[in-house]
C-alpha cells in the first residue's frame, strides 16, 4: 500500500470525527466458539479493521462488538443477554456467525427491534421453519462451507464414485447441518466425525477399512488431516487402497512423512492476487503479524475481512445514521420504531447494491444472498516412502461451470482389480456343483457360479472359491456355523448359493436383492407304483379260473349239440312234425351250441331253447353257472378297482400330520428344521399365555368366564409335527435323506428347489404339497460391506436383461430325465387300465371284417364253379344218350328212362341220382 492511500484514510478518519470523540457506529457480531477457535484471527481483524483503507472510496469506522456463543443450546439466553447489554448503548446492525441453535432467536430479536440483520448462517440449517417477514431488514451471506462443499457432489458424479465416506471436523460446520453434502447423488456414503484422539481415530480408520470404503473425503482443517494421515501410516493396514480427497479452508498442505505411500487430491480455494496482497499487508502492517503470508490465509477469516469492508463502505455511503437503542429488550410492549426500520432497510438496500472484490473472488449478491465467486483448485499428490513425489494441478471448480478437469486427467487412480474370497456350499444342484480335480483343487459350476462369473465381469474383480458344509444356523447361545460364520469372521467376502434370506441372518450379514424367486418348503416322497395293464379287467380272476370257465363253455356247447342230436324229442329228429307255418325250429348243431352258450352270458340272451327236456336241463344248468360267474366277476371287479382307489396319497403337510405310517423329518441343521422348531416354540408360548390367563386369579369372575373354554383355542399342529420329527431321526445330508425316502416309508421336508431337482433326476421320487414358508434367495456379504449395493445393482441389471432366466433354463434342464407321468386314479380309471375293453372291440371288428371278406369271396367264386359243373353235366348227358341208342334189348328192369335221362330207382321207387342230375349234385358237394 502506497503512502497516498494511507494518508487518504487518515484524513477521512479525521473528517468524520467531531470534537474529541469519533462518532463510530456499532455492530454486534455473534461468533460461535468453534468457529472462533478454528479462526482465531477473526477478533483481531474486527478490532483493527478500521485501520484499513483503499482508493475505491470512503470507509466508515465501525465498532464491532464480538459475542462468543457456546455450542450448547442452553447458553442461548446468556448470549442474548450480552447482545441486549450492547443494544442499550445503541447499534446499527447484528452480524450473526452463530450456530443453528441461536440463529433463529437472533433473527427474531433483530426483526422485533427493527435492527438490520446480517446472517452468515444458512437459514436452511434452522431446526424449524421460520416465516419471518423481514426481507427488508435481512441480508443473507452464503456460508463459505456450504458453497465449497458443492465440489464434493460434482466429483462424485464426475467420477461415478460409490462407497464414499465424508470425514469431517468442526471447520465446515457439518455437525450442525442435516448432512446434505451428497443429497440427490446416487452414491452410498456415510459420515464420520474425525476424532482428535489417536485411539479413536484408529478405530475409525479400521472401521472404514473393514467395510471396504474406497473413497474418503476429508472436509476439515489441514491439521486434522495431517493427524489422520499419520495414524493411517502408523497402522500399516493391508489393502487400505483408497482415493483420498482433502477439502480445506486452509491454503496449503505441507505434510512430510505423513503418508507413506498413496495418492490424494488436495482441494483449496484460489486467492485473487491483488486483494490477497492487500489482505497480507493489512495483517502485517495494521494487525502486526509480521510472519503472515499466503500460507496463513484462511477462508473464513478472509470472508470476515471482505464482509466488514463491504459494511464499512455501505455505512460510509449513508447519511444521518443513528444508533438504535432499547433500554429493555424484554419489554412485552416493545415494537420496532418506524425510523429504525427505515434506516435498517436503507442499509440492507445499500449492501445489496454494492460489489466488493474479495480475497478469494468477488462478493456478488446472487440467489438471494451474498457469496464468494469461488474458484477451487484441484491437484493430485503422489507419495512414495513418505515423500511427495509429484503434485500436479488437474483442474478447477467454480459454482457456475462446475468441475473442469485438464484434458486426459483423472482424480482417481487406476486401481488394480479387487480380489475377493467367495464361500459356498458344495453340491447344491443346480445352483452349485463341485468336481474334485485332484491335488487339492476343485472346479465349481452351476447357476450361482454363472451368476458370480457374470457379476465379476461387470464389476471387474477376481475371486477364489471354497466351500463349507452348511449354510449357517444360529445356536441357542447366538453363535453361528457354516457359510454365515465365514462371513461374520471375515474369512470370506461373498456368500454364494441357494441362501435363504432370514431375519436372524440379516442381523449379522447383509443380503443383496433377491436373484431367485420365492422358494418355500415342500415334501419329497417315493413315487407310488401303479400297475398299468390293458387287460386289467382279466386280472380280477385267476388264470386257472379263466381256464375252467372256457373249458366249461366248450363242454356245455358240445353237450347241448349232442343232447339235441340224440334225444328223440328234438326237432332234428322230428322234422315231419314241422309245419310250414311260422319260423323254422332251431337245430342245435355244434355251431348253434357254441352260439347259444355265448349269447346266454349276455343281456341279449341265448335265443330259442332246445325242444327236448334233456337239452333244456343242460341249458338251465349253463344259465345258472353263467349267472354265478358273471355275478362273481362283477363283484370282484368292483372291489378290485375300489381298493386300488382307496389308498390315500399324502398331498400336503396336513395329510402328513394326520397319518402314522410314513415318518418325516427335515435335514439336521437346515432351514426347514429351524422353521418347525420355532413354530412349535411359538405354539407352546401361546399355550402358556392362554394357560396363564385362564388361571389368573386376579381376573374378575366375568373375565375368567370368557376364558373358560373346553378346547384349546390355538392349534398345536406344529407341536405334534415337531415331536414326530424328533422320533424320526433327522438326516445329516441330502443323500442320506433321499436314500431313506427310496428304501423306507419316509418323507423328506426340504427346500422346493432341492426337492424339485431330486424329482428331475430320479424318476422314483416325486414332490407333493404346496410350498410353505417361502423366502427369496440372495447373495450374502459381510455386514456393512459396500459390495452389497454393487452386487445388487448388477443383479437388477441382469434381471432386466433376462440373463437370469437363461441361467435358469440352462441349469434346470441339464440333468433332467424323461420320467413317465403318474396318473392319479383317485378321480377315475385311466385308459391304461381299461383300454383292453376297446381292444376287444377292435379285435372283434377285425374278425368281422375278415369274415365279411371271405363271404364276399365265396359269393363271387361259387357262380364260376357252378358254370364248370353245368359244362360237365352237359357232356355227361350227351354220353348217356349215345349209350341208350346202343343198347339192344332196352333198359333193364332196374333201369328206366325218364325224360331222356338214364337213371335207377331205389327200393322206394325214388330216383337214385345216377343220371346227369346225380352227377351234378355229387360234384357240387365235392
């Protein structure tokens, strides 16, 4: 600063003095004690601010009275009392840098008295919404902390960061805010207040390492950052490979040997050359801090310096300012004076119209408040063996343009691929298969392994897999085993397999979004054997019985024909008694006997019965035999089919609980076992509650009468099931369970997926009952692990792309066998057992067709044969005529010529048939 500028300030100060006492206006400044501690030069700046002058115009002298405000809200009234004491002497404004606890009270106080209120506390931080109509007397200044923290959200968006930790101290006042640094930013994050104690800091760093935080923003003072970095270096943590971002209100970070090896991004506010020089000169020559330089400029202290200059310039531009005095601030009848309100309004108006160049940029009134036009610099610093090897400026940030990086530069380092330990349960098809390769190595494949491999491709990490025997169950003392214990003890990072999401498991590990449908419990049983036969209706009677029936059939057929042939009273032996009137009587040949016996067994009946009494007795005997045989067959057939349908199959858990033949149990240590045990315990508890209520002597007679019931009002279904299961011996593994199902009367209760796979790979097993106790399958990670959100996002992506459906189709069809369908005949007889009846129809129809063909053939063949016979007869007649002419003496006594035909007569005088007619008949018969 030149001599002319300094002299101008002195002259102006002398002009505005009257007499021996200068007329200085007073402004009360409330300052939170934490801010005062972190920025200890604020009070000194306020005490010496009147010594500053420049060439831009006059600056009024103002007396700033500082009131230190405690962090505890209970000291608010004490702070207000201190302000009231100053108001008694007269002030023109209140400048508030207090906490959100006191700020609303100070604002209300200033509005009531008509005093100009200059707030450096963001009103959005207030714990309750205010509706003050005081815009004419309110001048808002955007806190530097809030404006600078915008860069954090922009970095997270630009670099697509996740698993972010915000480590802060009191410098940025985050402890008093609703922690909105990353509001509306899609990134999982947490807040950690940096402890000043080494032991606590070590615990915090270990916690961040355990949950695999990969990005840490230190929003604090440089001293606190140095403290944390030294703790990190001393701990020598394995795999603590994180991106560190340091946002501070301090100018530089000089930290030798505070970071052994690592990479960090330093973010600080860039100063303006002219005003920073002016500020340094002021601190050196006016305040008296000779060692003050660029490395000591703090943002909040510079803001107070710039804001007080703006206020001094505004007061200098006003005339007739008078102090606002109130002897009693707590007077209920107190109201603001119109003159005071007008003066305060004019002061606020002037402040809004002015523009001031500041140490860190111009002070501009935008978005309803005054704020710095910050430019934040970003530089990357690489440390090796405790020494900073490089420091490169990679970009800058402004509120208007956001994050602007140098071309080709990134804020995060290229991390090597992450490597995780994955635990699973072997041989859980089709989700996980295991094949031993020898030499202690194994190959894992299946639905879940394909899912894991796809996730690793998207998230770009590597993994090792090992297996354990159990998924994990909690014992009575709260300890765990199996896969869950591997995650709890941090031996594994990810748990893969058909792992059910359960409430007790969620207390100790974290689950991703489900990757598989809801899966419940079902019952696995041996498939019942059904004997199918097309001629099942024949199996009603034994083969010997059928043989005897057939033998009897042919015997009676022969007997009927023989008796009809031998009996002198039968029709065929008394044809002369047959008249030409009416139908011809029936002659029981062998063919007719067979037909009669066959038709007698049908509702159609046998037709005309034999004429002789002996034949009728034989027919009646056959009728009685047939009636008994048909009745016996019908009864046995009905009983045979009914008995096969009376065998009731187990179709549900209720059916299983109502029978005693089939034993049942889940696998030892499985989810199903836990389910039944807990359901039984709950029923016992309900019973105890009901019993205690029923026997409670403290209840009156009416209340006890309402509880007096003969039957227990709550079901004991699961109690009975559990007691039966305990006597059935729990299988130790699925192989043992399936073996028991196949070799004995045993039902295995397990996950529906496990039972379904068993039925697909073994045709002797089937799954019965509806699913119950349904739960989703998900991947498990350590509690608090950031992998949860990463894996969940990828699973949702794969679901949307229907890749999981492809995995399901692939692995469920891998080992599937083509098993015959089981037909349940409880609702009716299947075609497989009654089809023989239709086969009889087919055979009978076929025989009829063959017979019809033979008849047609015979009918067409017979006329041709008759023509040949007629030709032979004509030739025979010609020969006979020749023979007759050659006879000398004529015919003999036994011969006669009839119509030119030579023939003989028998004893009765009948034609013997030795002529042409007899020959024709002979040939025809042949």
